[in-house]
C-alpha cells in the first residue's frame, strides 16, 4: 500500500486518531481544533486519553506517545464552550451549501472554521491529502 508523503487530518477529537497513526507508523499530521478549552488543557486531555488507550490495549505507553507532537489549535475557540463564533457560523453555512454536510455550532462548526482558515491561509498544497473528521453533533443545530 502506498502512503502519501504528507497528509493531514483536521479533527475536533484527536486522541484516537493520533494514537492510531502512531501505532501504524503513518506519517499523518493530526491537527486538533479546540472547541472547548485552551491548548494546554486540551493537550493534557489528549495525552491522558492516549495513555488510557495504551493501558486498555495492553501496550507500552511510550509506543503510543512517540512520534509527532500533539497539535492543538485553539484560535477558533471563541468566547467559550457551546458559544458559536462568526467563523463557525460561516463554516456551518458554507459546508451545508457546498457539500450538503451539516455541522453543529459547538464542535464541528469550530473545527471546520479552522480548516477553512487553514485553506485560506494556504497551509496545504494541492498535492497533500486533507481529511476532515466529522464527529457528529447535528442535534446541536436544533437546540
């Protein structure tokens, strides 16, 4: 199986994806977009979740912790948990209109706002594979 030279996953919940990429030796850069706290808080939670996974799987935690850094970007958090931002509102509308994918204003809307900003800032090239990991939450659209 050939692997892309550079691939990215933009996600709201990165722990499982980071652990899987590390265990499988995938050269994937996982970018976690914080929707419910500052970088340091989310980073600590992701590390704790990865350690917990290693324990549950009977693996050496060092095997899961080695490799690329855990990347968390909290620039799209806004004023707080469950508080939509201008960027998340735009991302929800843009994604629904162009892709027929529905995002929630609490998590996936903020994560997509991060991806939209990254694309606009040209942080990815046409040769790179980018995956947005949609974690659900559409119920929040009707709250």
